[in-house]
C-alpha cells in the first residue's frame, strides 16, 4: 500500500516509521510500505514503478498460459521513470481502463489488450477464452471498449465454454478445414470436446484422464462407436509438440468421409 493511503486511513507517520525500524514493515521507494511476506511480484512492481500485466498477470490469475518466460509489465507512455530488471518486457501504452493510483496488478481488460498486441493470435485467443470461461470478464464488455481492430476480431471469435487452451488451439488451427466443428456437444449422455461434421468425435485428454475417469472415457467411446460415431483421442503432448501429426490424422479421417453420417 502507498504510505499516503495509510496516513489517509488515520495511521501516524511515527507509527509507520516505528514499524519500519522494527522490520515489521518494509519501505519501498519511499512511496510504498509492505509486509515482509508480501507477494514478490507486487514488491517488484512497486520498486520498479510498473504494473504487472500481459502474460504474467494472466498466469497469476490462473488463466491458460502455455509457457513461462520473462515477466511482462506495463507503464504509461509518458509516465515517470521505470527501472526494470534485466529481461523484463515493458509495454509502454495507455490502458483501455484507467488505472487508479496504487494499482500494481493490471485489470483483466487491460491485460487482455496488451496480450493481444504482444502475443500470436492463437495464444491471445487461448487466454481470452480462459478468462471468459472463468467469468473474469464479459465478452460484451470487451466489445464496448475502444480497442484495436485486431482485439475486436479476436473477441468476436472467442467462445466462453472452452475448458482448456488445448481446445482453443485445436479449434483455431483447424478453422481452415471445410468441415463444421462443434465444441462441447452432448452425445450419448456425455459431453464430447469436438464433433466434426456429423460423426467424427475428437476427445482431448489432459492429465486428469486416469483411473475412474479413464474407465468412464473408454465406456463412452464404446457407446459412441455403437451409435455410428468415429472417435479420435489426442493428448496435451501431441497438440503442443506434435501438431502436424494430429492435423494429418484429422485430414485423413475427413478424406475417408468418417465425419459423414
């Protein structure tokens, strides 16, 4: 918290100074005070006069971010001096939503705007759909903001019910295929990840598809096949690291008409 905020709440300068001297509070850049066990990201942001944003803020919010990397922060284009650690990415831009004094972590709308400008489209769309799925922000709110044409295009494409980024990647990477792709469709009493055309089911297995879940998946696959559906299962590793093989498998199934009733 900024020291001025503590004073405004009725705490005395002498009390704050005594707590700092005793090591119960830390003073950061003579502007901020913090508890010794405060969030290291918040301490770094206060020390460097920036706001945690973009992929770093997305990861902190529990959104689907593929890889770790250098921290991403934001600063006003004509703001005060910024001193960031080596390797940090600084986004110099004016936020879509005004940031109040004392903010150290960017809002979801500002985070998404910077992420759209910074990352490839499929990465930005993955994080955006994850934010919609967790109900951190509403799609209509983003559309009403004065954003870039690229961001509006991605917002309009985004779906609110993608369970994971793997589903977003699968759907967007096969958008060119001249086959209808339906996500999260209920068939035979259970939800399938994707239905291509009328009969080709694609299930994406994450790390939780083991034990009882695996047994239920096998039983559902059998029920689908008895109803005339064709089932293809792919994993996290296959989508992230071996996508050409996954795409080839889907193309061959479509070429054989397995997606048709």
